[in-house]
């Protein structure tokens, strides 16, 4: 297994698992608690989510405030652009984003630590996405960051994305700043 930090957000980690191929197909470990923990990733995940979407769907950007979730994301089939945005006030990379293409062909995973908003766009005809979470989903704790906030400037690689009503109603980073844990420390 190889790990590398993304250039823009060093805490966001690309995982390239060892894939063993032979004439029958392939085999890989998508999660091995001891190995991933030894590599510096969380030891415990408490919830798995599976999403199916069609080309042009954009999901996100989502985060939880009081119980932030770390996520280990992978595309089982198809291809997505997986995106993380640093929403930790006081962080030197606050408001920056990074994206990584994950696919059923490249087997990459993206680890997004707690304190980051997450979303993805579907680049292929369809995509099945599976992600592990370090904390449980809590609808009352969720915040939806505006997918096209010009202050962040994400290139989603899709034209005219298909969005849920919730994602269409997302708020800009400036609008949610007062909700983010730790924002008080940054006032003059």
C-alpha cells in the first residue's frame, strides 16, 4: 500500500492499495485496520455508506459541525472526482480544496479527515461509491457548503451538474463561518 498527501491539503491522503492480479481477475484489501492504522489513518470507522449516481451528478459539499466525520472514499465502479475542502478556521489551508479522480479501475481511496467538507461529481456513465466514516451521520449536525462558492473555486469537471434540493440550497463558506467550531479564536 502506498500513501501520499495531496499537494493542496496535506492532511488529505491518497491511498493506493496493493492490487494482486492474475488471469482470474484481481484481489485487494480495501481496509485492514492494523495496516491502515500503522500508516497513520484512523483505527476506527463506525459507518459505511454506498452511493449510486449517474453521469453529471454532484453530491456535496457536506460536513458535520460538532461531530465531524473523517471519510475513506473509493469508487467501486465508474469514475468520480472526489473533493475535500478545509473548513477548519485558523488552519493555514482554510478554504482551499483538493480533488482526486477515484475509479473502479485505479482502486485509489481518498482519506478525508474530520474538519473537511466532502463532495464528489460523477465523470462516467454511472458510479458506485463506498465510504467509511469515523462518526455516525447526524442530520441535525450537518452543514451544506455551496458547491459552486466562487471563494473556493472548485473545478468539478462537469457541466450543468445534477444536484439535490439540499445541495442547491448550500451556503457559502462566508455564510457558515460563524457556525464552524473554533471560528471565535480568529476574531481580531
